[in-house]
């Protein structure tokens, strides 16, 4: 699907479904297009094998986004949430995050944690708008072009 939509995004058939191994090549292409330091296909495969909650967002049968969440001991941790570059700025990241929050509740989590690059202003704004608060900064957490980049640790208390 091109970045120039012939019909409005809301008129395209969308669905969320559990991620499968068959999705990994497409997901990896989105990762490569989205990040300078992407997850490997093996990272996704290992997360699937570990039983993490992993979902894809499809539009007209094409995978356009996904997330990976780990839940245990009353907590959930959002590990990766990505929308393909040409599909951004249409509210689809918020849709995926809302779905993730609901799945965290299904796992009886009381809170959801995440780390985000301090340079990722769009993601930070999304998380703040959804009720996440800043907890701390992890210095040098992420690899970066010129060394390392800090991560902002965020948390949302869940009312399931």
C-alpha cells in the first residue's frame, strides 16, 4: 500500500490478530524501515517462543503494525510497538496501544511499563496522552549512531 491513500484510512478493512512465525519476514521489513537499530527476526521469533503477547495490525490483509508485550507477576512490559512508516499519523499506534493495554488487563497486570528513546517525541507524546507517566531515565540504554542514547522509562497504572 502506498503512502498516498486513494481512499480514507478509516474505510480500509482493519483487524488485529495474534502474531505468527509466518508474519516475521514482513515484520522484519517494517523494523528495518523504522529503526536504525531494529530488532532482529530472531528477537521476534524468541519472543513468540517465550509466549509473549504479540499481535499484528492488518489493513486489507497486509501487516502494517505490531506489538510485543511481556506479562508476569502483576506487571506488563511493552517491548516493541511499531506502525509501518507509510501508515503513521492515522491513529493506528493508539489503536495498537489500546489493544495492548486491554491484553495487559487480560494478564491481570496492575501496571504497564515501557522504555522509549528520549529522542522519540512522537511516541512520548502518544504515551503521555494515554496516561503514562515518566518514571526515570536509563542512561545509554539504546545503541545510537554516535554511541548510546538514553531511554525514558514510563509507566501506566491499569484499572482493569
